[in-house]
C-alpha cells in the first residue's frame, strides 16, 4: 500500500477501525459496508480504497496483492459474508462536453458521478436520451457494466465509449460501444471480461431534438395527466411510477430487480399461457419471448411473503427486501426458494440480476 504523505484522521472522525488519507485517496481498513450498499447487510471489507483519478487508481493497482471488488454505490450486489479483499470505489467526478454539433452532444462522465445527477444534468440542458432512466440508484461506472434499463430505455442506447484501466497492469483500454457487447442487463464487463477492467469514464451521446420514448403503459398515462411529453414531465412521471412500485433503499434495503426477466422458448410460453391466459410477454427474437419474473413469482404466491428477515416486496415481486437485520445468506435462501418454486410450477429458470459477493 502506498501511504507516503498519509494523514491519519482524528480518532473522533474515524467511522471505523482505521481511516487513512493519502493525497486524495482514502483507505479504510476493516471497513463497515452496511451503509455502502443498498441491501444494508451488516458486513465488513478488509480494505476499501476510494480513488479520484486514473493516476490514483494506478497507484492502488500497483500495490494490490489480494482479491479486488470494484464497486459503485453498491446498488446491484449482495454480500454473503465479510469481504476478505480490497474494495475499490471510484470517486472520479466531472461531466465534460467533448463535442457538439447541431443535433447532438457527446459528454465524458466520471465513473463516480451519481447516475441520477447525470440524468438531472442532461434534462436541465435539454439533452434527450437518459430521461427514462431517472432515479435509478447507482453511479455512472456501474451503468456501463450493468447496462441499466427501465421504461423502454437502457444505458447502451446512449453510451458511445467506455474508458477503463486494466486491473492486471493499470493500462488504459477504451471500448467502443460495439465492443461492450451490450444486451439486456449485460455487457462484456459483466461476462467475458468480468473483474478485469475498472471503468474510469463513460462517454454518452445525447440529442437536442425532442424524442419522447413513452410507450411504457403507466408512463404514457401519467405524462398525459402532466401535459406535454417534455423532458421534465418524463422525468417526473418516471419518478412517480418508480415510487409507486419500488421500495426506497434508504427505508428498506433492496437492490431493485433481484432477477432478470427470463427469455423462454415460445413453445413453453404457449404451454403456460394455455393455463394462465393473462401472462404478459415481450418479443425477444426468433422463437423466443421474455416474460416478467415478477408475474411468475407473484403467481407462485411469494409476493409480500417473508423468510426470516428477508421478504419479497409487496408491490413488486421482482424485488427482494431486507426487512431489517437480514444476512446476505438469508436473502439468498429466499431467492433460492423463489427460484425453486418458479421452476417447479412453470418450468422456467430465473437468473439473479444481483451479483453475489462472497
Ligand atoms: N408483474 C406482476 N407482479 C409483480 C410485478 C410485475 O404481475 O409483482 C407484472 C406487471 O403486471 C406487468 C409486468 O409484470 O405486466 C411487468 O412489470 P413492470 O412493468 O413492473 O416491470 P418488470 O418487467 O417487472 C422491468 C425492470 C425494472 C424496470 C421496469 C420498468 C428487469 C429485471 N426489471 O421490471 O428494473 O424498472 O421493467 O421498465 O428488467 C431494476 O432493474 O432494478 C428495475 C427495477
């Protein structure tokens, strides 16, 4: 660990065992993670390092000799126990206008920028593209890894480039959008190259001309009530829809959708539909369709049910919640029970969208 010029903070200010600043970097030994991820599981990490630039990250990587977990706001992960390694958290800030023409802008955004602050910034400037992704918890770096999505839009629609540092040797590698292999809630960073690169900046292209994307049912209705489909009205409507269905992690620990919506063969869909004519579906390519995991889970009777301190949310069955004091293992046990029931009843295998950390 490079700690030259390190300053040890006053004992009273220490949130945990030991907290050390080196330049702008912050090292926290035996770091409590409860308030650093949205599930609110009470676990510790051996070491947490916050870096504010690529230079600082490279310095950290030089001295890294144990497993590392790259983490944003922790809105899509579940700790199964204490983390015996180094957690790396980007505090790289800034939104910089890279280029502009009559119809669009391209901005370079630090991976530590809060996602919703970035959305607010775009909406204030009249730039279209990310407004449907209002109020998604998390940071910009993670948006490029998870390919976050909601209400008919996903991050990949606007991402043009992702700048990263290799965890192995600290070299810069920039991925053009097509190299990120974006798909539904997936990317090359989540699969083929998992754990190999740290995102430092994401470049987004946004548009100046009005381009409302409001086909999602309740959004359309709400926008009608608010008046015109302006950027501010879309932002407000999305916020209202989310608040009506999704629990606020500050009040009830959760990580949004716990499962991905499964893509199943049309034949299986038709079999289920013959018994449950109201099953919703969305097209998903040749011979396939996507069905809402929330619908399947609710039909298995899990909506609102608990297993210990873990529960299935009572307004959106896709979301698992920590009712207070749950362990990661308790949440996983609930997830496994849900997966088993959905498999036995419908023959569909649910896959967690949340990343398990052990
Ligand atoms: N449904 C039920 N019961 C439930 C939940 C949903 O029957 O408990 C049915 C609804 O009636 C509706 C359908 O399932 O017909 C779809 O529900 P919803 O519109 O709430 O969306 P979703 O498919 O359940 C996905 C995303 C959400 C995103 C919404 C809106 C995934 C895994 N989840 O949920 O993303 O907000 O669409 O676009 O794709 C997140 O990723 O954290 C997240 C919340």
